[in-house]
């Protein structure tokens, strides 16, 4: 009889342990779902030269996109945010129409380390009008701004429609913007869109005039678009999808 009671108690204890183990496993799974990482994106908008009126509209657009597509956006104009401890929390840093010298040498080193350790960069419009004395940044961005004509409509040839930033577009895209001419183009970038200089006046890059591109650079991903000068551009669903696709590429959501 004692043996029977002992066996029953042992069975009940084992059953309780299994139930508790299942509960803990369920709790762990539930916690894993809760703490699933939402990518954090830092949007850098500091300007030391010309300041684009569209910057604030651009930030609001990125914030709206973030709400619908499971990432978080933080804007800063504080260069001191470019330090090792702060940058490590971000999956992507977007330079949104920054201009001229916006980071000192220590901050540049922190950003270089961030990219080397797998961080990602996205440049919008005047991001190429930035850090002319820092060749590493020029190669990361893919080019430097050289000049631009007056704002006007132009035809864009979409040469790669297999990318997340261009898959929604046709073979050509007619768009109104301020069209940059570039210098020191990085030959390693993969061009997504080119301007047809015969469709507008003031182009200076000739038959090969990239206006959006991407590449991998020293450990991280880089995407750049030359569009985004005007506030109205950010109301264009095609441009919004172009930006979102660039973000998805940088976050590795393009697969």
C-alpha cells in the first residue's frame, strides 16, 4: 500500500513538473514574441550649409512609414549622438539632406566603426553634399554633389527593377525634382536609376548619370537616392515606396 501511495505521489509530482515546464516554455515563447526586435533607425538632419525646407516633411514621411512597416524612427541634429554606445542601438542611419561638415573626427571614427561592425547607411538627396573632406564617407555615400540646374521635370530610366526600391516602378519614371550632377562616383556602386539628360536641361554627367544606387561597403549596406529636394516629392506614393524599399534593403528585408 505504501508503495502504491509513493508511486502515485511520484507520478503527481512528475506531472506537475511537466506542466510547469510547459508553462515556462510557453512563457519563454511568449516573451520572445514580445521582445522581438523592432529595428531602430536614426535620421540625421544636421546642416552646416544650405538647409532644405523639405527636411521636416521628409522626417514626418519616414515616421509615417515606420508606423505601417514595423520599424522605429528617431531624428537628431546632434552630432554627439555619433558615439559607439548610441550608434549600436540602430540598425540604420539615414542622412536626410545633411550638408557640409557635420561630424568631427571622433564622431567620424565612431560612425566608421558602426559601419564596419555591420551597421547600415542610407543617404537622401543632399547627403552627397556632405563631408567633402572625408573620402571614406564619399565612397560610402557613392558620390559627391557637384552642381544642379533649376528644378524641373525629368525622365528617369529605371535600369534595375529587381531591387526593393524600384520593383514598383516601370521602365521609366517622370518626376519633378532638383537634379544633382555628381563627381567622384564610386565605380563599385550598383546603379538602380539613371537620368535621361535629353529630357531636361542642365545635366553634366552625360550618358551615364546615376541618380539612385546601392552597394555593400566595409561591413554594411549603403543606399542612396538623389531625389527628395521638394516637399511635394514626399507626397508622391512612388517616392515613398522608393524610400521604403531603400530602408528594406538596408535592414535586410529585401529577400
